C-alpha cells in the first residue's frame, strides 16, 4: 500500500521531488502538513483545506488520547470518518507533548517520570496520572486510524549534557524497536479489515554530531516505510539546525520519505528541502495568524499596524487565486482589531495557502532543475521581520 517514488532531483542541491502512496491518497513531496492538533485545523473546514491544496494534515495522539479518547474515535470510525477529512492523516506519538512538560529530576519537574518501560505523566487538563509505553502509543494510534503514525521517542532538550542525550537516544532506539514489533503484530491481527498504517520512527541525538549519525543509521535500518527527524527547531539556533541536517543527509536511505518534525517557516522549509527533507509540519502559520500576522512574497507582516488602516490591497496582491483576495487589508485589519472570528479565519487561510503554494512552486522548480535559483530569489525578498 505504501510506496515512495522519486520523480526528480535537483542537480545543485539535495532537494528531491516524490510521490508517497497511502490508503487515502497520494502525497506529493516536498509537502507541508497543516496541524490539526485536536482533529481540526483551527478555524478551517476540511472542504476549505482541500480547496487551498492541503494533501495531508496532522493530529496529535497525546491530546486526542486525553480527550475525547482514542476508543471513542475508533467507535466513530476513526479520524477520517469522524473529522470528514478523507485525505491522508499523520498522527504524532504525543512524546514531544509529554516530554515538553518536564524531564523528571533533570528539570526538577515531577510531571514526567521516565523508565525503561515508558513514561508516566500528568494530564495538563486535570492533573490525573497516565502512562505511555511504546506499545500503548501504537495501540492508541491504531485506534485513531491515521495513515502515518509515529513511534514513541524521548525528545531530550537541545542543550542537554551528552550523558543525558546518549541515555535518551538509547532509550528512543529501544522504544523504536518495540514500536515496530507491536505495530507489525497489530497490522497482522487486522487481517485486512482496516487500512494499513505506515510507522515512522524518529531520529534523535540533540546537537551532538556523533549521536545524530548513530541515530540516523539505526533508525534507517529499521523495517519501516519512512523516518522522521525530531529534536530540532526546539530552541537551538537556525544555523545549528541546518548544520545537523547537513551531517545527517548522506546517511538517509534513498527510498524512504524524510519528515522533519515541527518545522514550517518559509525560510526553514526551503533550507531543509535543499538538505533533502520531504515532509514538514508546524503550528507556526496558524498560530501567528491568530496574533494578526500574514504572509506574502515580501515576508511576514502584522495586519494591526497603522499602515494597513486605509490599505485597499488584498493580503497578497500577486495571487488573485488566494482565498482572501476579494477582501482588503483595511477590512481584515478592522475584523482583527474588533476580535471578529472572520478576521483570524482569513489570515489562517492566507498563511496556509501561501505555504502550500510555496511547496507547489518548489516541486515545479525541482522538476525544472531551477530550485536553487528559486530559493535564492525567494529568500532575497522574503523578510520575516515581525
């Protein structure tokens, strides 16, 4: 069911264009995945997502497990049926959310307790204790029914000491093996009664070059349909992230899609694609929209600024197909200033559409052999100054 086909490679970089077949449709790569943490991309309907070119969305295992519960979602027919999004879905393992709340005694935070078997944590909703083992996370993700599911990993802080980073890495590898084993058991037990799911294990290692290489080689060796890179864009400098991506790039398997988790600014997308990454997700585009920011080819802008009060131009005057094109910046500024929901919805649609169109242009330029020129020209103009 899952097949990754490389259609084109850029001769001046490691960028590549591909197709990833899933039970709910083909994903064109490089691809940006809008984030619907709770089963919904905030303020945007499934029909609108399809209209602006979304091919796959992401939902979060941690949040959906806590509320409404993975068993309820399975009873409702799985995420595709429940949300009425009929294209591919990816579910995160929830590991990042668990560990971002604290790392046990290392951070002095008692919300998380890590053992070899798994991790105990307290719900951010009511403080109740819960436990994730690699096997339990895989069972939850099977109940959710996404096309692509993630292995449970330990995302150590980027500034961890090496001893801690090594221990977290070793545990991540052991958990990945357990996830693969249990996933294969559950797939076999389905006996074709439910769609197949692809498991992606996660490369870790913080900013230590030798740990990243060790993890890349180990995760790449597992019998899975793809792999993910975690633990980046979590507080380190951009230059550090790019350096780590450069270090790992020669060691990826050619025929597996590569998913860089939690990365989604235009700058980071293009720099990472140049380094051979195929898939991305990030809440940034929708989050900044809720704070009044919008993208166009000139950069990121704040609609609340006085300069837009009498501005009759649309958010992106260069694209008449933008779903917000008929509304002026002046009107959208008014909506946002008055806390009208439509204002945030329009900014969200604009930002997602902008990133999805950017990925479409990237794919075209990779096929045409002009990606590096396109990237240079785009970044020379795009100013992320807000």
